[in-house]
């Protein structure tokens, strides 16, 4: 190697080593944090029917002492921790859906409503904004099917102005649920903790007037969607079976709340189940059917997108989330 070549090589090496020191002094700021979640929308097919999960958000509270009536708080904490949740907190997940049968657009349950959005600083009450993100105009909804009359399922029937949020929709409700909540004797005998729920039912449905239709059990409310009585959580609690060809999904409402607790431990009686023993009986019966039929379940209080297959696991059940589908 000549001296010129050697000197050139040494010079190039030195230049490379010094390069970091010779860069201009320009600040390389990181991108600012977004601090906002993307819209909570997910779609999947049931045969020829399209299901859109339109989340209403999540609310997290300190773990109540008596969340489960027949289990200790320590047992509940351990179950939460085993499922990788915070052992000292309980999260409510809210997941209404919209079903496009091809001829009808049907919403199942309506979320917490606009007032809850303000009260929770946006953590719940997201249903209407997520409908918009999904490209669904509430005015195009033909039917809203209600599983039961707890506030997180019916308050979204009204907008922030107190008027119907689904202006052109028929509201279909279980006759048994209507009979219980509209009975003045039941309202007068209710425990003080339950009286606000009775008042809320009258507030919501009073604003809907003649838009409400009651249905009997096992009613096909539109072609492809049939009701199934699943009492216990409330007296008239109802699930909805979506069927297209050989494909089916069970929209279970509140047959369980958080599955990490109440599917894994079907004998646990939640504080918000009005008849714990009946709720357990219903839960075991329905979940045994889901296992036997290898059917997808859509759970209102499952984690988004809230759809899973169910397998038997000892005395309980284990949800296996459906895989994400990038195209329909």
C-alpha cells in the first residue's frame, strides 16, 4: 500500500470517528404523546350478517367490599390479579353492538348516555361518538333491542337534550322486564338502593312515548335476531341470538359481568344480580350451550371487542377471544 493510500484510509477512519462530534447542534424532540384513544369500533361477520361492536367506554372504581355476595374480597382480589387486572380495582366495560342484517339496522343496548360522558370526563358515554366513527347515523337505526333496564343499557336511548337518541327507531323490550320495572308495587317495596333505578326507568321510557314495543320470550324481532330469556340478573333479562346460515352469535347482555370473575367462577353471585341463584343457573345453562355448540358469545361487559368462544375449564369457563380480522 502506498503512503498516499495509507494516509487516505487513516483520514477516512478519523473522519468517521469524528462525525458525531461535527453534527449541527439541532434539537431532536420526541413526538408529543397523543393522550387519546382511537375510536372503539370493531366489525365481524356472522354468515351474511355484519356485527359492529361500538364501545361505550370503561369505568374503573375501587373494588367494593361485597362485589361478590358469596365470596370474600380477598378471593375476588386474587381472581382479578390472576387475570392480570389491578387487584384493588374493578373495571366495567360497556360494549353495545349494531347488527346489519341486510334489510334492517338493529342496535342492541344503548350505553350510559350523554350525561355519563360529562360526569366521567369521557371515559364512558362514548357510544354516539363511536357510532359516528363507525359511519353509522343514529337516524338510520331501525330497531333498538334492549336486554334489560339497568341504566348502563338504557340511558343512551336519550340524547343530551332528553330527546330520543335514535329518532326513527322502534325500541323493543322484554315484556317481563317492562312488567317488573313499571309495577308501582315493586317500586314502592324496592330497597332504597334500588329506588333510583325505578325512577330512571320511568324517566327514560317516559320520554320515548309510543316508540316502545314489548315482546314475549323467544321472539324473532327481525329476521336473523331472536330473543332468549336469561333471567336472574334482572327478572326479565334477555339475550339475543343472531343467526345467518350455519353461523350464530349469542349476545348475552349481563349473563356475566367481567368474565375473569363470573365466567371463571360461575357460582359467584354478583352484587348487581337481583336473583343470584337464578343468575347462576342461567349462566351455567347458557355457557354449557356455548361450549357444546362452539358458538361465539358477545359479552356486554367483556373487554373490547368483547367477542369470544367459550371452553370448559374445571368448574368454570374460559373465554377465548376471537382473532382480529383485518378484512371482512
